[in-house]
């Protein structure tokens, strides 16, 4: 089987599920290794599942001897779902950093991370601070290219109920019309658009640290400049 090998974590989530579908459909990839805590329940000739306890994620990936070209990370939860701030940080920072280290050890030269708008390692907002620290941890590993995707509200059907988020999504199409100019980074964006942007970014020869917000994600996903 020819083509690149992709390593992905977070494929059971909203954005990660779309990334996985796009990787499997892409002629650029001959193999996709999905690191997950539970089976994806799908079969595909390109797909290899690595079901493991994420407390031992690095060791599990190393044991396979897998080699990768590109690594896609869509790991993430909410503080409410995690149950506490430390539990949230464990997933959104520690697991992300562990996956990045494992990807680097597996030979990946590109790392593509779903973060969040407002991410900053010194933010006073806990959520934004953890997201920023995760970006920082990934950046410190020195991948040839690190692509950071910072969406605002993400549109899509989730498995769990999030009433407040559902209300925001209902209002977001109207709000998006008001978020113009420098405010467009806060616009809501469909999960599959983020996924399309990630796969498109991995096909580009960019190097160094690349930050993608609403407009650049739309451009990457569509292959053309976003409408004003």
C-alpha cells in the first residue's frame, strides 16, 4: 500500500470522526492508525486501530513500531464532562502532549492540533490556559510543521447533550453575520470544515508553526479565499 501514514488521536470525537473519514478517503494516505480508548466499530483496508489506556499511550504506540508521516490530534473534552479541572487538564494537556511525543518518536514531521480560540498559556481563563499550554507543549517538540486550529463554536451532532451549546448553535448563524473583520475568528464553524482544513493543511509544504482561525480554515477547506 502506497501513500503517507497518518496517526490520529480523538477519532471518536466530533472533529476527529470527520478527520478519520477524510483520511480514509484521501488518496494521499495509504494507512491510517487510530489511537483510541474504545473500538471505532468500523472496518477499512487502510485503518489500523490501536485500542489502549491513554495513561500508557506513549508506550502503546512505541510497542507497535509504527511509523507515521502526519499526526492529527483532536483530543478534547469539557470540564463538565471530565468532572473536574484536573481531569480536564489530564485529557486536554497531558494526553495531547503524550500523543505528540509518541508521534514525534514515530517519525511524524507534521502535527495538526485542534485547539480553541483564545488559547494562551498565560490566560486567566482555565480552559484557554490549558489549551495554550497544550499548544506550547506540542510546539516545543520541533516538528517540521505544526498546524494549530483554533475554532470558535463547533457545529455538529454530538453524542452527549450540551443544552447551552445547542442554544448557541441555534443563534450562531445570525451571530456570524455580525462577526466581521477582526471578529470573524469567533465565528461558529462546522466540524467537517475543520477536518477538511486539517487534511488540506497536511498536504501543503508549509513549515514551522501555523495558526489557523476561522478564515484560514474556510480557505483551506474550500481551496479558495473565504467570502467577506
